[in-house]
C-alpha cells in the first residue's frame, strides 16, 4: 500500500537510522580540514571549481567525488585507487566504534542548522518512509552508481528533512545536548560556514533517536540521484547487506528550517535573442536594464502573481511572465494536482523547453543546471547562451506534493545549507 499521503505516525516502518564507523580525515595528515572539504558533487559543476578545490589540498575530497580522468571507467578506477591509497596511508581513518554523528553548520548571518548523520535503511517510495520530490536523470544515476560500485563507499551524506514534535525525549533534544560538549572537529570553510561534528556513542541516546525517528517519514531535500543510485545498487546485492543502507543527514525542520533556493538553467547554443523571438504573443516580455539584485526582486514580485522567469546572457535581463492560458492548456499535463501544474519548473519544462525552445532536459550538451545565480549569468554571457533564472518554490508546497506521491520536475529546488563533503564518509565493508 502506498502510504505517501498518510501522516508520519502511520508510515509503515518509519525511519531506521543505525550507527556506523565513520571515515574521517586525520587532521595531522592534511593541511586543514577546511581545505579538504567540498560542496556536494552536483554543486561543483564548473571545471574551474574542481581545479580550485584540487589546488586547495592534495587530499581534497573532490578527488573522490569528481575524479578528472578522461573516460568514466578511468575516473571511477582513479577514485577507487585514491580511496584505497588514502586509507593505507592513514589520511582517512575509521572511528573505533560505530556511532551516530551530530553535525552543525552556522552561517555568518547567524543561521544555525543541526542534524544527525547515520546510515538509513533504504526504502522504496511506495513505503511512504522517504519521500522524493524530484525526478532524476538516468545518466546521472548511472554515473553515480558506477562510482559507488568502484569505491564501495558512501562519499557524501544525502540531506533529508523531517518534522519533529518538540518532545523533550526526541532526536532534537539529544542533538542539542550533544552540541554543548566538545566537538570531534571544528572548521570554517571559505564560504564562511562554521562546521562542527560530534559522535553519539551512548546506547541510551542512540535508542532515543532510533525510537523517535521510527515514527517519522522524511523528505529528500538534496540527493535524489544518490538515493536512486543506492536503490539501484541495493537491488544488485542479496539482502541483508551493507547496501541496504545509505549515508544521510537528517534535519528536523520544525526546529531548524532550511533555506529553499532555485536551481537555474543554462541553455547552451541558444542566444537570448533566439530564445525571446518565439515568445511573442505567448508570454509578456519586459527588458530590465538593472543590476541582478533588482532584477531578482522584480522576478519575485511577478512570481507572486503567476509563472515568471528571468532570461539573461546579452547584458540585460528579460522578465517573461503572464503565459498564454491556451498555451498552458495545450502543453502542461492535466493528470497531476493543480499545485504541480502551476509550478514554474513545470511550465518551464513542459511549455518552454519542450514546446517553444525544443531543448531536451536531460541532454547535457544543451542544458546545464547551476545553483549559483551570478555564475549562471556570467557563463551565459561568456558562452553566448541563455540563462533562465528561477524563483524558489516554498518548502510546504514541496512537502505536500511529495506526500501525495507527486514528483516535481528535475532540479526544481535547492535546499540548504547542504552538508559539506569530506567531514565523514562511510566504507561499506566496515
């Protein structure tokens, strides 16, 4: 039975989080912990970003999550060889006992996020325990699966959220008491975020967390492709096995709300003039000769009234909004809830990409998905393409659709802050 629309308390088995022996960098073997960390693999999309991280330290985690050999086979073999070498040299070492980890991120503006890192039992969407909210691209899943097979490791935790109830004997209570102690590690990355990590080894605290989470379901905030990858690899290995579990960070957003940002599109080989020409009579188009921040404010105002996008790449911004309703009726599928049909990402993919611009959403030679707004604009201007800037969707919309079993178009949201890669890893054979 599909329980995706039921309450968290009625989820069939709930979240099953287990301790594990984390792999962590030996601080005596690396220049600094900040220098070996990286954003998640799908945020580091530019080659210059990879080079920058590789230059930061010879042991930067990007050498595992985004190896730079020519062929995919060579990249995966390179990552596996690198991981084996770092383990043999003691650059990465396993903690002596299985544990859960409390992970904290604090931004310069005061934002605080805390959660628990552990290994979570994998479950199909039909169980209603872990809810995806976005579709995935098969070629990305295949790429991540090949890397995980080669390394036999979870190199990065997924970001999952759940809604706690504020009980004094729940996960968040344990998290906050743990955060009063001396951390295992503390570092500040170049983006200004301060990261701290603690181990939870007390059996009573572990049991409190496990009992509490058993009554909850989670939303995948970041890591849909890695979750789909883990499900694929679980199916390849007889159960029970370590492949039945994946590495996750669970955050109680009732206590620590996440920020939700948009993921922008960069359309290769489509100049802005060519993107605007076929919109005549289909959308309202207004040129904005203003700075990026002001253009985004105008986009936000327009998005309150309906679907709206900013196009950039020719030195200006072009607000397109008020789509023709007959056009939407012809192009947007009608077999989904109204909340899905009116999403900006739905209109972008079903109407603009498919019907107007004829750009395949899963063709990396035609489209790129970029989190950084300014970087998307710069690259469009440099390459002569079109940047499509999006306005973020609200978290409650995402969660409500996920509970109905409805997935959003690919790369519809960017939840954050995302966990830094490189602070704790999991080797499946440990």
